[in-house]
């Protein structure tokens, strides 16, 4: 069974084509016009072993907000679509990731319900030219459109780039665990017999 999906999103602010394969190797290209976002998406694909291709153009003359938000939306929608009815998956995933002086834990539940808690503040308002607050907004957009519970917790950390990398890598690893097919799971992992 192929667990792949493609999403097209075109608005007055962005034009995005995004495709994924949940059972990949981290292949694909990420071209958003936002260098820092491309770097974070590369980390997510590689550490999640998700083939991910993103081709996005947006109103970067305004700022990076709409492009970052809409890529998060599309990534969430693509994973939601690729998972289908979510039968056979582990459903839950978690990972605690060290990145030099930084330690971040991410926990995720592909429950079909949205909840988001983010506690990984970055003191510097900018990472290069990228607004650091957009990292939280990216993952909020992702969680809302994947219909998942996503909890991000930084235990400690100082370097802004390390914090951002740890968040993306830990989320990738948690997603990888949660979407893994478990041959012992019959149907969906719920006593209700359905998710959401």
C-alpha cells in the first residue's frame, strides 16, 4: 500500500505544490524561497524518512509569514491524506532529541483531533532574516491540518539555531514513530473503533 499524497494550494498570498511519501528515505527537494525554512524541511524529511518535495512561491516582499504558514498547512494536509483512515499505525510517537546544549521532547498523537502545546521559546527574534516566532506558527498550522495532538517541550537550550533544529528533528522522529505500521494493530488503535 502506498502512503503518499500531493497537495496543491493557491491563494492570493502563496502558490504551493507539495508531495510526500511516508515510507521514503528523506528524498525530494524543498524550494520555498525562504532559505531557513528549506533547511528545516530538509531536516524534517531526512530524520522522518519521509520523501518530501515542496515547490512554493509566496509574497516574500511582505515577509516570510504566509509562505511558512501555508507550507505548514500543506504538509499537515498531505500527511492527513496519506494516512487515510489511520488503520494499522502506531498512532503515538515521541522523541527526546539533544542538539548540543539544547534538549527538546516532542510527543504526537494522530488521534484525528487537534490540540497544540508549544513550549520552546527562542530568545532571539530573528534567525538570520527569518522571524523565530514562525517556527511555532508553522507547527500550529501543521497540527491543525493533520488533526493531531502535538506537544513540543524544550527542557533547556540557549542557541537559537540549535533550538529550531531540535524542534524540527524531534518532531520528525516522533512523526516517524507514530505513522509506522504495526502488524499487530488491527484497524485503528482505539477502543472506540474509530479516531476523532
